[in-house]
C-alpha cells in the first residue's frame, strides 16, 4: 500500500510543478477522456435500471 501512496505522491508532485498551461493540456488530453469513459461505463452498467416500472 505504501508503494501506491508513494507513486501517487510522485505523480501529484510532478503535475503540480508543471506550468499552468501544461496542467490544462494534461487535463484536456488525459483526464477528460478518462472521465468520459468512466461516465459511459457507469451509464451502460446502470442502463437497465432506467426503465420505468409498470
């Protein structure tokens, strides 16, 4: 578990030390597509609960 925490800290430190423009580009190129894929997956997984009961 400590290894995961150290890796996360290293990535977080690297990202926060980038200039603002690169942080924005990173979010647009990496984070937004990942969140979109996650949202699509959750939507498909819960789609069967969207149908109204009769």
